[in-house]
C-alpha cells in the first residue's frame, strides 16, 4: 500500500510543481515558443552575436553568447530532452560536444583560429535548426545536417501537428522512464535487500526517504529555476551524481561484505537475521532520497519547460507521463517480486554489481554535467574510442570521464575479488576443521 501511496504522491506532486513553475514563468514574462523552429532561430541570434564577438576579439562576449544559446534555450526549453528521446542520445552528445569545443576554442583552451571557430558556430547552428525541423515534423529523422539551412534561409515552416503530438507523448513517456528507471533500480535493490535480510521493518524508512526525495526535488527545482537558471541544473545534476556515487559505492561494498562474512549455510540460518545498525539504515534511506531527488528535480524542470511553452501538446505530454508512470510501476513490481525469489548468494552478487554499475554510470554523467556547466574545463578526446559513446551508461570518448570511471572499476574489482578470496579461504578453513573434527571423533570411537 505504501508503494502505491508514494507513486500517487509522486504523480500529483510533479503535476502540481509543473503547474506552479509554469505560472511563475508566465508571471515573469518569459518568452513562450510556438515550436522548436522559433527556439532554434532565437539561438541563431546568439550564435551571430558570438560570431561578431569572435571577429572583434571579444572572447568573453562570445563565450557568454554561446552560454546563453545553450543554457537559456537548448537546455531550459526542453530542446535537449526532446532530441534525446525522439532523435537519439548520441545526437545530444554530438551537439553538446560542439558547444563545448567552441567554448573552449573561444577561451583559448583549444588552439583554433577565428575562421575555424566561426565555421564551427555556423555548423552548430545548422545542426540545431535541422533538429528543430525534425522535432516539428517538417523533416524525417534521417535528414542530413545540411537540411537545417532550410530554416536559416527562410521563415519557420508549418509544423506537422500529428508528428508534434506523437513526439510530445514519447518525449514525456521516454524521459520519465529513462530517469525514473535509475531511481527504481536503486530503491528496488535496497528494499529487496532489507526484505531478504529479515529487516522488512526498515522498508518504511526507505519509503519515507523516497517521499522526502519527491518533496525535496520540487524545492530544488524551484531554487534552480528562480536563482540558478540553466547552468544550475547542470551543476545540480553533476554534484548530486557525485554524492550518489559515494553513497552507493559504500552501500554496495557493505552489502557484499554482509553477504560474504560467513559460510553460506551459517549465513542463511543466522547472519541474515542480524539487525542493521542505525548508521547503515540512515545510509540506505539517504540512498533512496538521493536517487529520487535528482531525477525528480530534473523531471520537474523538463515538464515545466515543455508545458509552459507552446512546443508541446500538453494533453499528449500528460498522457505520456501517465503511461510512463504505469510502466515504471509494472517494472518495479516485476523486479521486486522476481529478485526476492533469487537464491541468496546470486541476489547479493546481482545487487552489488548493479550498484557498482550505477556508480560507474553516475560518475561519467556527473563529470559530463559539470563540464557542460563550465565547472570542469578541458575536453581531451580519446583517439582509440573513435567517437564511440553510450550516454545512457555514462560512457563518453573523453579522458575526463573515463579516468574516474576506471578508478571506480578498479576499486569495484578489488572489492569483489578480495571478498571472493576471503570467502574461499573461510570455506577451506571450515572444511579442514570439519575433517579434523571428524578424524578426532573417529579416533575416539576406535579407543572406545
């Protein structure tokens, strides 16, 4: 019952917060766009400002103009999320890499002459316009980047309302599933662990942590929208991911250690019933809180951007949200009631590896978000990856993301192997002790 209440509260709270933020947007007189072509054309005005500033040797003005195009339009108008769901995550990575490369070139971190920088800005503008035409249903998804010139050379083209409706549904549905799935994986692992370890009474605290995360996500979204604006979202996502990495890595190691601390027969009968101390119970609750608050705040900001403007069919966006919420509930129940039936050792191993994988993903995404916010400078591409990336797993072709991820992998492997060898050594000791005891009893029988 508590799970249903939490889901219902999440749905109602997200809708309420998007309504509040939408009203706030109108009250502050923020521009509302009828379609993504208008967003792209406004971005083009800032691209032109950046080009003029580059030509005049005014690096700071050029940098600020590029930041406004990204944070003031591509990010906060839902452009990025729509491209991610309706075109591809790789396309978003390409656009963000172009923004990043241009900004570093303007600052002199990457050595390029003004002519090359200006050409890169023009290419970026063309790509953004092409994506706007795809999202508005004017072009299909296979159209080349050069098709964006159609928008740059003329006025906005009549949008395909049917295509917009479909894209509104799938953007809302897809983003909720993408973001919500990460939170569900973390919370499901914690709740199932508590049930299997005989600590079901602590699940209430985890549900309360999830509820606190829902409320906190709303407050965080308001703070970002009012005080920090677009760049604040990137900073929030990056830092909360890093915090989640630290907490989840601890939880994963702790679960693995719990599962390996005794021989399995003894563990099943005795150790699994051990109570969890207050510190670790708070850590588990904090993990659920972090999993929800980051995803919730990001979702609220996305729905605020799409529902407040005219780029989305609101009815289809709400239908997409409801469909996504239903799918997430189904996924939760399937995972919850299938994993709890797993044998104990495979379950603990599965849970630990899952949380380690989440740490790996969050580390890559966290570095990426802070780089987009300008907090981390540098964009050292790894030639051997040839541009290969899997954004959903936080894998990018950059040294800045790969190096900390390799540290996570090494630490995870070390913990897994050390626990494995310790368990093997304990089993050998117990077998040797069993043989010794058996031999002693046999000798006693002979003497008798």
